């Protein structure tokens, strides 16, 4: 299906006009592209505008339209969450089922809006990317529009803005609703150890819809020191946390970086020279012949590695974040010593040390696992140590992904843990080149729990048509099969699970960005081969003649933004100057008194040269009152200038902070001073 028709099919008809006008831009290419190159003998005038510059202006117009609508929808969603929070807060005061039902309805509306906003973001990003590449194909010049337009597209407001804060708000809101309904706090229930996980594949376009469905029954588990620790909170506490988060997000969700996911890497070991024994053991286990012997080294977080059974249940529960904690017999920490340079040496030493401690039943192990757990851990450690001694192991696959964790907190889901991995990449060696990595076009949902077949939330995901299920699917086996396709003895039955996708653009914005990186690297390699020089780092690009060349222009800073700040400053100046003129007039009057008609009252004993007229109490008070107004005018005149300069500086840096653009302190103090002045004036009149 052509992308223009895809937008019309997926977009909400009510807001279709706010989407990228893809078909219009496509027709514009046919008008602009034929004149992109002058014919032989023709000369362009000095005022002629290059084709890519003309088309760029059209793209900028469409990008401004998309940014404005995205910003408007973002504000609408934040207002919806604030209404839901006020409804939750009213439950504490008045109680009853009506505020709870209203909060639940508002959260459902916010969830639908969040799904639509994510779809709006994806379709427009893909549309801009496709139309820029289509223009490059239509022109025969050496200038490529996408080479300098794509960096600007990635910095555009709608493309760069993450929706993590809104998703976290939705999770906190639904968690508060569940607490109010059950009337008790959530308590974590430990999983039965050891347990294994099931892995489902999710269509990337359905990621946000899946998460909005899951947070109705599950609670987000944020990385340590990176968010709200909402486990064990009551409904009132969760409502308060939601209020704090919404206040921190501000009016446009920009003021606090909110990351709900963390990076995860998993390294798989096998022996290619011995015919991939661990890979084959998993395939045999899927066929009901034997048991899988695989293991992996995983890191989720900033530091620490853990050796664990492949598809271990603790990877989404107790050991969701490394370093590993004692308590699960299907994992142990990977020791790091200075004399061990390779990961295999560390793996073998860690397995032997863990085996020795488990066999002698060390006190810390007995406390954490008990005697049955020590036996389980000893068995696993002996398998790892035996594999290191029996096979010529090497790192055959490294998986990198962005991991988001969820935990069940209802009676039906409290024994369920899950992790959603997105932006999944396979590589043979850790830290390999971009060109060596392979993208997996699905998000993965790794679930640990009991009675998953009858789970209602799983039926809802199936109803959304976003799940792809393959019995026995294992991401480690998938990675080995993809990276060693010509060397493995056979491929798993689910290997071609991603064939349901037609085009790479449907894989999501993250994979589109990686595809651009691959193409750029391939272009540099081709340039080196053509020239035979290693000094060439990139293809030569002719800079287009476009007005947007400065850093401010790249951030799409428009004159109206500067003029709006200037108008605000001038309004302040108009007010304080009028106040100052009135105050100076009152001060002069306090020094001279009232002048009779037609006569001039001479200065009284040099009182004009003084600040205050002490001849009478009323004139003294009037002088103090007027000079106070002059001082207020001077202070707030400088306040207007300083605030204007701060706003200009923030606009230049593209930092839209609440304390700069929505500061209430200055106007509040000014209003207080005016109220005090009016009260004093009224008091003087009455006196």
C-alpha cells in the first residue's frame, strides 16, 4: 500500500488535515525536480533558487503545521491527566464511586489520546523521511536533501519529544484507581524460583497501544534512582505522586527528563567449532527431546553483570536490574578481577567460585536460598563450569535493547512479571560496528508467571492484533540463527517470523534512524573505494542555498517568538512608566502643596530641595507613598528587561522552561504592591 493511502487509512479522519500533506508534496516533486539541473548552455540567474531549497521551504511549512498540532494535543493530554488527578484527589475528601468512575473514564480517554498521539508522531516522521528520499531519487544532482534535512527532522519538536512522562502518568493514575478499588496497598509477591519466561513478539506500531493496555493491570517498575518508587503506596500516595509528576512536566511535558526504560545487553556463548551444542539443545527441547542448556551474561542498568539461565524468571523479577541480588538459584554474579581480561575467564572463575560456595553451603547462600536453592544453584554453576571446560566457547551473539519493566499488583496479576524490549539489535561481538549489527523488527514481551494462558490482559493484547506468537521462541536462538545463518546446522521453525512486514519503514522510527546510519556508512565506504584514499570520511555534500544556516534557524526559531517576548516587555514598561509618572507628580505635589488659581506659591524655606516635606504629617506621608511607587516602578522596569533577556536566551537554546516562560512570582509581587498602595491611599483619604 502506498504511504499516502496508509496515512488516510490509519489517521483519524477528524484530524487528517493536521498530518503531513504527503500526496501534495509528492506532486510538488514533479514540479520542482524537472528543473533541478539546468540544461547544457543554460545559465541560472543570480536570483534563481535551487530546487532543493524550494522543496525545503515546503517541508518547513508542513513541519511547522505538524509541530503546532502535536504541541496542542500534548497540552490537551496533560489537561486530561490533571482532571483525572483532581478526581482521584476528591475521593479522599468526599469518597463514593462517582469520582472513581470519573477518574477511570478520564484515564481511558487519556490512554486513547496517547495512542493517537504516538501514531501521529510515527506516521509523520516516516512521511517526512520517505518524501525526502523520494526527492533525492527524482533529482540527478549531487545534492541530497535527506543528508541535511534528516538531522533537522530528528530535532523537530514532534520527533524529539518522548512520551515517557505521559505513559508514567497513566500508569500512576491506573495504579491509584486499583488501590482505591481494592482498599489496600500493593505488596510484592516473590516468584516461585526457579521459573522460566515466555516470549511474545509485538508489532512496533502497536507498542503504545500494548503499554496502555498493560498499565491497566500492571505497574511500571522504574530503574533505581531514576523515577518514582511507587511500589507499596496507597491510593492517596499515588495520587500525590501523580500530582508531583504533572507539576514537574509543566504545560508541555518538557521540564523533567522522564526515562522509564533502561539499556539491556545480553551476551550468549556457544561453540561454533563443536557444532553449536547449546543452540541445538534448545531446538531439541522445542521438539520435546531433552532440556535446553543455554545460559547468558546480562547487564541491565549502569554496572554489574549476572550469569543466568536462558529465559530465567528472575531476569524480570528479582534480578531485573543488575548487580544481581542473592535470592534466585538461576543466576549468580559475574566476578571481575584485574588479572582476568577475557569474559570467558571471568565466566569460568565465577562459576567455580559459586559452585564451591553452594557446595559448602555458605551462610549467606543458606540464608538467601535455603538447602534446596543451594542444590539448584550448584547444579547451574556446575553446568556453566563444565561447559567452559568441555567446549571451546566464544561469544556468538550480543543482544542490545531498551528494556521497560512491569509488575502485576492485582489479585489476578500479582505473581506476573514482564519486560518489554524494543529497538532490539543483534551483533556478533559487543561494541561492534554499526554495519555489523542486525535489527530485529519486533518488540519482545518476556513474561514470567503462572496460568498465563487464561490471562485476561493477554486476551486484550490478542484482541488489539499486536501479538505474534511462536511456540518455543527464544531471542538468543533467533540471534544466533540470524548472525550465523550459513554455519548453524538448521534454522528454528519460527525464524521467518518477521516476514509479515513488507517494508522497513513499518519497523518504527528507531529502526528507520538505524537504516539511515547504515546507508551513510555504506556511502562512506563506497567513497573510499572509488578514491582509494583513507582520508575521506564522508561523501562530499554541496551546501544548499537555504536561509536556515545558523544554530537558531536549525531549531526553527521564528521572529514571532522574539516579538512576543518583546511585546510582553513593552507592556510591562508601559505600565511601570505610567505608574512612575503618577508617583513623581504626587511627590512634587507633596513638596509644594496646592497652588491657588492664577498665583505661584514660592518655595517654602528650601523644602523643594528635600525629599520630604516635614511641614505637615499629611505631606510627609504623601511623599513616602509617592517615592514607594517610584521604587516599585524602577524595580519592575528592570524586572521586565531581565525577564526579556532570559527568554531570548532560552529561545536561542531551545530551552522552554516553566520558571522562565510561566513564572508567576513577578506578577504576583507586582499585584501585591499595587494592592498595598491602594490600601494605603484609601487609608490616607479616610484619615
